[in-house]
């Protein structure tokens, strides 16, 4: 995913709560009732409709960067070889696992304010005042991050968008695994470069994943999303076992 900035708008103020929704609609990541509600909003909310059109223009240019191409037969082997670390010397400390070194290489590509009121009794009771109204603190909006997962074999990049306010991730339709495997999605923070599983992708269909609170903290610009081929049902021990079939870096918008 490149750092291409969102093109300037036409003067229409953006909607306050619709940035991620407009991007998801433009990318085709909504279906069912969600898509129907968004389409109704396009018809009734001109600012939202303008957001959708700007996103379509933005992503349309972005995905032109990945033209259709036929990879060489040994492309995956060459990719894994290029990501492999240098051979250890006798004085080096051995790593925990060879696969961790590969993932570290891949990952390189990629507020309590509280107030207390005290009442003071002075000689005689003062008239009781009504309690102050409760202070409503509105949660800060979370980041919106996008990535284009580029397959290691033939195929167009797969759009992914993370809504930090809702804590969910939506991925475009992808057919990355055969009937004997499952396509498992991982997030690899740029800090510790350790892959954490986010769940399995639906075969040939869009996928929506609820991200746990622990993994939400790992979603930041520069982190990597990657897909591996795993045994049916996913990796048995929470670490990637199979080859990487798609990957891309997260960019904040």
C-alpha cells in the first residue's frame, strides 16, 4: 500500500461519522443490510455521497499500480529466499524458530481524567443542592487504516480497511486457498515483528472480522497484514506454519 494522500475534495464538508463507511462502500466491502443502509444514505446525504465518490476516485488510481501479470514459476521460492535471514555464525545466538526470522523480514516491509466534588459541613447543615449533572465523556474516534494485500501469485491486490472506532476489519473477496487449506490472516506490528492471528478468510467472498482489544493496539501505520496457507481450520498453535500468499502494509487515512 503506498502513502498516496486522499485527493482534495470539492468543497463539500466530509461527514463526521461516515469516513470509514464511505471507504468501505467504495471498496465494495459492504453487503446485505449494511450495503442497503449505505446506499440509502448516499441518496439522502449529499456530503456522504461526495465522500463515496472521492474514495472511489482515490482507490481507482491506487489499484492501477498493480497491473495483471503472470509471475514466474519459481516466484514464491525466490520471494521466500529473498526474505530469509543470513546464515548464523558460530558466535551468533540461534533464533527460536526459522519461521520467526521470516516473519521479522516480512514485518519490516511493512488517555483518566476524573473530578471529585467534596461537600463541607459548616456549623449547621446547608440546604441540600441538587447533584450536578453527570459528565458525559465521548470516546475518541479511532484511526482508519487501509492496506492492499498483494498476492504472491497472479491476481489483483485485495483491499482491507480497519475502522478503529468500531474495532473491525473488512477484507475484499479473495480466493487464496484451495480445498485442502485455510487462508489465515495475521497482523505483524512494526515494533516486535511477531505475527498474531486475526482469523480465517472466507473462500472467494468478503470477510468481516471483529478485532480483539489486544490486537486493536497492534493496528497502526506501518504494521503488516499477511495471509498464509494453513491446515483446515487454521494454525493449531497460533503461529504461522504455511507459506505467505499475500501481504501489505497498513496506512492511516
